[in-house]
C-alpha cells in the first residue's frame, strides 16, 4: 500500500489538488445525486475515526457540524449539499 500511496501523492501534486486526510481504517465514498451528495463512511478499525464533512447523518438524524465521527466497526451515511464545484462531478 505504501507504493500506491507514493504514486497517488505524485499524481495529486501534479494535478494541484490535495486529498482530505483520513485514517487508513476509514473507507469513504461520495455518491452524487441530483440535489444532494451522499458520503458513505465505513470504519474497518476498532477505534473511532473522524472525517471532515458537514451534513445530516441519515442513520442517526444528527447534524455532523463539519466533522463526522464513526465508531469502530461503524457506518455512516451523510447527506450533504450538492457540490457544484467545477470538477465535473
């Protein structure tokens, strides 16, 4: 995994972007809807993990207030405002 990480760091640097830092045990995927984006986070680790995202956790009904905490072995689905940035997403 370390080899892939160094390759991706070079790709990000070349593209002028920086990825959001997250623990290695936290899997995060964003799905884009017509009116909202949905961030799905799965914590494969034993300890709680944090990820910067603002929105409504659809599983708990709680607002994340800019930071999501996913307990060890836990899952979260956060509805966010639709990202209309120029990334083509």
